[in-house]
C-alpha cells in the first residue's frame, strides 16, 4: 500500500524549492524592470532633442537670411558704384 515515509522527502524538497523559486523569480522580475527602465530615454532627453531641432532650424533660417542680406548689400554696392561713376 501507500507508505507516508516516501512522501516526507518530497515535502522537504518542496519546502526548500518553493521559497528559492520565489526569490529567483522576484530578482529576475526586478532585473528585467530595471533593464527596461534604463533602456527607455528619459522624457527630459526627448524634450532637449526637440529644443535642439528647433534651434537648428532657426540657425539655418538665420543663415539663409544673412546670405540674402549679403546679396542685397552687394547689389546695392554695385548699383551705387555705377551711379557714382556716371
């Protein structure tokens, strides 16, 4: 028939394995959460990236305007130079 003495070692193994498994799963979950949290860039970086992009567009716009002003200034110099020489 069924002997209870055979079940005692199984209960002893389970008594140790269940807490060990629980601790292992808990540590694994914490580690995975930390990896995920560290992998995502903070919101501050995204905000700074947007600000840098806007500043870059503004600098390009100002550079274009400076070129146009320089061209207009050169044109005025040439125009005034020809008017004076007449």
